[in-house]
């Protein structure tokens, strides 16, 4: 009986998490109807203006929905299996009687496997997730909503019902970008009818136009705040959680641990090919498990010999210089 009740609660909770997505989708469908049939085809007299408004609105609307649904339905990728600790290590952890002993076991495992781990916890220990039985890659965190460790965790967003993370961060940025400019487009094109209606309302559809204008302004303001905040984060190569809790390296917390210069920071998220930047298709650099450090932080990792592992292929190699293992870009 308790297990059935728990399953029922989880089911209802999972359904409830889709309510914000259904709400946003419903608002989008109403906006599509109102802008086309209440504004363009009922209020705009010039055929040229109708065509231009139709093209501009639908381009932004399609790109917005494309980015939005790519953000939602891109799978949250867990850390690679190379980060999973072995049964032998789990047994050793069970016999460890204090935190330093646990850290020594985990450090030995990281060194033997050659994992590219440089971010530590606030005690200076290896970050380990006992729920996933994995060493946490740099910038990864465990999400209690998704119930797994998430690569380059930014935050869990209820409006997309998933984690904003390495795999969908580009789509999330484009969702904010196109959403903001869609709202701005609506505000600018509806401003004249809004002023006219405000002075003397005469038609039945005027209330819908007023509401459309107010919705554009309300959502536009919210999206603008998020969009420009995340532009700042990209420019500094930080995640939302890293603004609150900076990465902790061997020499302590460092807010600019991954700052490679503004242009290189944008390339990390949007890709090397600029023509792909505005399109919600995969183009982000890297695997999500290993990130280049700023040169001021990476120098300490390039002086000794280490085993390294290719996260994509699982191939283990030996390098006499860690500069081959950690790509460094001068700021």
C-alpha cells in the first residue's frame, strides 16, 4: 500500500510539472490567433503592411517555439560511465571512517582512471555523488527534480520542465532571445492601435488587442531580465549556480575559473561556426565533462605527468604534459 501511494504521488507530481509548459503553449496559441485574426487581418488596412507583419511575426514565432521545444525535449545527459566508481571503490568507501579517508580513496580512483576533475567541494575534497555513484565532472551537480547528476548544471526551470544544462543551454538562450524580440515586435507594432483604443474604443476586438499588448509587455519584461542576465553569464563563462557558489579549485574559490575571453566564452556555448549561432541546432563546444580553464588557473595543471581518458571514446592515454589534456586559452 505505501508503495502504491508513493507511485500515485509521483505520477501526479510528474503530471503537475507539465502545467507551466501547457500554460506557455496555450498563451502562444492564443497570441498566434489574436495577432493574426484580431490585428493583422482585421485592423491593418494596407496589404503591404499585412504581408510584412505576417512574415516578421511568424519568423520570430516559429524560431521561438523551435527553441522552446528544443530546450524542453533535449535529453538531460548524465555524466559518462567513466565517472562511475567501481564496486571495489564502493566497498572501500564503506570502510572509511572519516571524510579525509573517503577523499583519499576518491583521489586515488580519479588518478588511476585519469578523470579530468579539477573542481573540488568547499573542503577541498573530490566531489562525489552517492546517489549516482559517480564522481561529479567539473560544473556538474545533482538535480533532485531530475534525480540524476547533470552536466554543466545551470538551474532547474519549471517553465521548460527540465534542467537548463550543457545539452540545452544554447536552445535556452535562443528561447529567451526570440521570445524577447517576439514580445518587442508585438509591442512596437501594437503601440499605435493601443494608443488609439485607449483614447476611444469602438470595436469588439479592442479588448483582445489591449490584452495582447499587455501580455507582450509583461512577458517581454520577464524575458528581457533573464536574457540579459544570461548574456552576462555567457560573457563571464559562468552558470547561474556558479554566481552563487563559485567553482572551488586547488587554490580556493574562483569566479572566473572558466573565463576565456568574451568571444571565446560565447563560442563555448554557441559553437565555432557563427552562422549556426541563431539556429537551434547542436553546435556547442565540448562533451560537457571537461572544460578549459582560464590560463591563470590552468598553469598549475600543466607541470606533471598524468594518465588521461578521452571522455568521448573512453580511450586511456598517458601524457607527459597536462597542457595536452586541458586546453588553455589566454584571456
